[in-house]
C-alpha cells in the first residue's frame, strides 16, 4: 500500500533518515588505517520505507562514493526515489580509529545535520541528528553488498535498503 508524502509530516525524520542513508558507505570489520580505501565507485539497490501506520513503499537508490588519498574520508552523493518522492543527499564522513563523524545535507528540503557513530565487527552503528530530531541506523557490509537499517519513533518508522557495488 502506498501513501502520498503529503499525508505525513516527515520533515524531521525525513531529513534525518535520508541523511542516515549516507552510511550506505561500507561498514568495516575493524578500524583500519584506511577504512574507505576500497569503496570508491558506484552503488545501487532498493528497499522499503515503513510508515507509522504500517504501510510500506518501495525505494530505489544510486550512490557515487569518492574517497581521498588517505582512505579515511568519504564524500558521497546519494539519489533515491520512491513512487511519491525523491531526494539527493550529499555527505562527508571521516573515520578515525573506531569512530566516525561527519555532516550531511539534503538541498531540496533545506535540511542538514551531523553524524556520530562507531565501527566494530563489520557494522556501523550511528546517531543522525538534525533540528532536535534523531534517528539510529546500522549498516553491515560483506564484500560488494551492503545492508542498511534506519529506525525512528516518528511517522516514518524505518528504512531498509540493500545495495550492490558496480565493478
């Protein structure tokens, strides 16, 4: 069942959840000296969005990841679309030891915020914040595949996306 965006007030969560999508950048098995070094390239996939009332909607995503020479800094542009909306998210993420920090923005909605988290055992766990709203997310990467799960207590309860890296 599809719900038009206008039926829900996604402003707080939409910005945070969409920003969280930047972590589709691969998770790491351990804190490595250059954790993003092997992840530059193009990623694509799909998933679902779950609404508080229980409805779901399919979403399709494409991302381009650029990594600096140190392998510690990731720049990402992520484009996603469902039947009722689309967005373009830009993120800049830095990994230092077992921690990640960064910023994100979504220009069409004029929202931006910060990200803080950790990397352990092949999983990224983080908190995305904007304008007093927060969402949690987990990203697990195995080879050229990524699994992203975002959750919130807002109208938009969750996002689940699977991505694959192009060769």
